[in-house]
């Protein structure tokens, strides 16, 4: 069974840091591009970042560029999101998601259950 | 950045009725559009990719159409489990990958 399980969310003060993890199983993790998508309470989906299969290419939303770093360890089948200088507006459920390859629209065909990050003083 | 605008924001229908959800892009995205369904407390689920192809396991009552700037998700006959929020997403001009703001399909 294809599965993504996020962890590492929690409560942090503004300016603080958190590292999210996403453990993958049931598929060849090293063959897939991976994404982080977030959803603020009661709001819609917002793309945050993605990383290619070997980890050498990354992209970020402008709102997190310079503060967040996406990475992966293919030997451990794990995706990461290092979040620094957190702001209240970063409060959201963070989902990791797998990108389906060889499809024009590169859809996100598998999602984790999400991990909640709350930034507040 | 390409902006996706979904309409209506909320759609109130009864089981058995036909639902038509719209997604309009601020510039052409060819057929690089996907649709997702999200129920409360759950992760999104992929429904449609490349504007008109159903993902694995998605019932035939779900269909997608469109190209360029105008896209439609149609649910031919609503089942009780179809009431949820629906999002369109594009990857034509990326980054960023952008999502629409969502359409809430609620029971009338």
C-alpha cells in the first residue's frame, strides 16, 4: 500500500524553527518528485515547495523562499521540510504529496494525512 | 503567476442532481489541470488529471473537460459521499503550482 506519513508538527513561537518529516512506503520513493502543500485553518490549498527525484532541484513559493528548505533522503525514504523564522501566517496543516510522473499535468496522486503547525506567541 | 478562479464558491444541490463546477485560469494552461476532492478532516484526493482523465478508482460519474483557460468538473448524479470541497490546480506555468480557492458542494 502506498503511504505517506508526516510528523514533526507542533506549537512554536514566532521566529522559531521546526522540521517536518514525511515517511514514504509502498513505492519506489527515489523515482518520484515530492511536494509540500499547506492549508491554513478553514482556507484552501497552497503549494509550498517541491523537490525532484534525486534532490538536486528544488522550488519554493515566494512566501517561504529563504526561510524553508525542502530535502530528501532516498536511502531512508523520507522527505523533509526545514522551516525557519516562522511567522503566524505559516500556521497550517502541512501535507506531503507525491507527483505522478509522465503525466502532463503532473498531478499529486498520493497525499499524507497532514501535520499541524501552529505559530503563536 | 497564473491565478485559478473557481465558481461558484458554494453550490447547494440534492443527491441525484447534476453538479457543474467551473475553474478559469488567468492565462492559458493548455490541459495541465487537475481536480481534487477534500472532505472535512481528510487529505485531498486526486480525481481528474490532464483536464479530462479520471484517476485510478474514481467513479465514472466524475468527468472533466476544458482546455486553455476554462475547465469544468461535472458530477453526473450526486451521491451522498460527493458533498465536499473541490479544488482545481495547474502546473502549466510553474513554479508555483497554483490551486483555485475551492468550491464547496453542500447538500441542499
